[in-house]
């Protein structure tokens, strides 16, 4: 019926941005939260080489997939629907940072109606130990010598370019954390984090949430206290799902049509 079609045309689009090394089958479990509510869901995980190496060396290779994801909304003809981002770990946040830039600088994207963003286990600052732990997980099945060579290369580049020289390199390539602190977006943000996260420090997520709130962004932050990095849904499936669905509903209900 036309009433049903009209309802479907108003259903939100949810874009899931996966963590580094995330397999699509894991992201699909998060998709189910939204698809069961009738949402259109787009899933994307950036290649780990881009996340760990291109970004560390200051190469903005994630700009292209960021714009391509927004172009997909036009390809699927859902550009008039409300859009929610669900972003996982710093791998997702690096991509999200360029999406925010594109939304505010590229004319075709400026009319997209983003209603909110959920951050899961992110964002964190330049935390070398956490980043090395994350990269080691991604490289777990790789040849040992190659694995340690890549870890050493990443650690050296991260220390030199993103820490020691950051006062200079930030003018060329600002960190994703600093860029998001002052991002121009003002739609609501939900932060899902944990004191038990060994990769992203809870204090850094909290600092981001507090700073954004001071800028006038509607913010909610939930500390799961004992679940590990990107494991909050696995440990607390019902609570996690209800937080996401309620946030989406509030965002869509509270945004102008």
C-alpha cells in the first residue's frame, strides 16, 4: 500500500563503520539490531593497512571510501532518509572523521540528514600500546617475522610522526581525535565504552564526550565497566541493543523532517 511505502521511505539508514580487521560476519550481528526495526543498513570496514599505515604516515587514503559511502546513499536513492552512524574503535573513527569533513565541505552531501552517531569503544588519542595491541590482533595469523617487522615499522612511524613531531605534523595532518573534538556536527552522540578496555582508554572517551557536550552537542555516555574492547554487545546483548534502538528512535523523533 502507499501508506506502507511512505513509512518505508521514512525509515532510517544506518551506516556501520567497522573496527580494524573486523570480519563482516561480526558486523552483521550489529546490523540485525537495526534491520529488525526496518532500517536500511550499510556496512563497511576500511582495510587495516589504510588504518594503521596510511593514516600513521599522514596519507589521507580514507578520504576516498568516506566519500564513496556517502555517494552510496544517492546510488540507493535513500538520500532523503534520516542517517545514523554507528562507529567502532579508532578504525571506524578515522573513516568517520573524513565523512564529517565531506558532509560539511561537499555540496551534494550538505543536504543529507544525519540524526546521530553511536561510538563503540572509541575515540582514543595516540595510545601506542593500545594501537600495537590492536595491530597484533589483526596480524595474528601472519608469518611471525613479517608480523614483528610490521609492528616495529608501525611503532617507529607512530612515535616519530604522530608523537614526537606531532606539534609540526598536525598542521599537515591533524589527529582524528583532535579533529573530532572540534567537529562542526551538532547532532546527538552516544558513547559506549568501558573501564576494562585495554586498547582505548575510558578517560579519553569520557573527555571527548564532555568536550562535545560543552559545545552544545546532546551527549549520552554509558560505561559498561567490565566488558573488553568492542565486546559490549557480546557481553550485554539485550542492554546494548536497547541503548542503540532507543537512541535511534530519540534521534529520528527529535530531528526536523
